[in-house]
């Protein structure tokens, strides 16, 4: 597996990778005394010693694993000479990771911590659409929300001071909801932000048009989710045996027809009944 080098500008990307899965890291200084930080997925950081040396790295070296939980990054150091730990802390601080970094030894004892720079957590540096990771979620459901956040971000700056800060906090919260898989809540909050901007006259749409568009997009996303559900049910029904399969196949076709008519409630009810029937067959 290939290791990736992290530069100062890549620290935020390093944090995003740690939010997806546990990562290994290796750190030292190269022959010119520049920081050399390598990361790769997995729990065997000692394997990074060779690529560190190949990259010009010199002892002493530090290595271990890290993972990001909520607003902090936990770095477990299997080996961390004091000198290298200080150098690593300085390197990460320069990259302004937006999260607190906690350094532990392999026994779980806290060695040090790096609180995020105040400017990195101010209203100007809150999470935005570029911080969306949304691991394991349907891109077709996430991308429309990400596009909406990207569109409204510059318009928030035109709001009066206190409202601007409030809307930026709401935008940052929306990103967190998306990353947590709570897309319906995120969509509702994004619509609130859009309507607030429209009410100020800072958007090309008026508030009523914004509301209608937001509801239309929400309906479209809900329809897409139900279509996927129907497709999955169709595959499950095809694996059923006996006379029940024909009956359930007709029920799936009926649910699909309701979806085509945009009768989401009727389609949901029909698919609930199909799922119940499949469960009784199992």
C-alpha cells in the first residue's frame, strides 16, 4: 500500500482521512531538516519506516496511528521521542487542523495536546462544503446538498454581523449533519439558511421561490431514495420461491407505479407491506 506525504497544506485533508478510518502515520525530519510526515490506512505504522528512509528521513522517528472523533484527533504514538513529538506538534499546528490533537503513548497515557488556533475556529474558519466527507452515503443524495452549501456560502458574508455569525454556525452544523448521515436534518437547516439570505435580498431568488425550490429538491431526494428501495425489494422478491413470488412481483410493480405518480406515501405503505411479507417467508 502506498504511503502519502502530508505537507502543511494537507493537514486538513489528513484530518478528513482520519474521520473515515484509522490511519497509520510516520514522522521525522529529512536531510534538510524539513518535516516528513507520511500516512496510510491501517494499523501497522512500523511499515512506514522504509518509505520514511526512502524519502530522505533520518532518525529519530515517531510513528503510530490516529483517528478523528468529533472535534478531536487522537494520535497514539507507538514510538515518539520527545524531540520528534515537539516537531510533530509544531508541524500540525502550522497546518491549522481545526480540531484539537491529543497525543497518547501506546498505554493510553496522554502525552501532550494541541488546541486549535483561535483563528482556525473563528467564524471565518468554520466547516464548509469542502469539509464534507459523508463516508458510505449515496453521492447522489449528498452532492445536491453540497452544491447548495457552496452556493450560499459567499452570500452569508453579506448578512449583517450577528446574523452572519449565526448563519455561519448553521452552515457548519449542516456539514456535521451531512457527515453524520443525517441528510434530512441537514436539508431542513440548509433551507432555513437559504430563506434567511433570500429574505435579506442577498440572493437572486425571493424567499417564496427559495422555499419552493428547497421543497422541490427535498421531494426529489426522497423520491430517489424510495426508487432505490423499490429496486432492492424487486431483487429480494426475485429470489423468493413459490406462488408468493408472483403476488409480490405485482405488488412491487404497483409500488413503482405509485412512485411514478409521485405518491410517496402510498409507495412507502406498499413497500412496507412487501417487506413484511418477505420477512414472513424467511
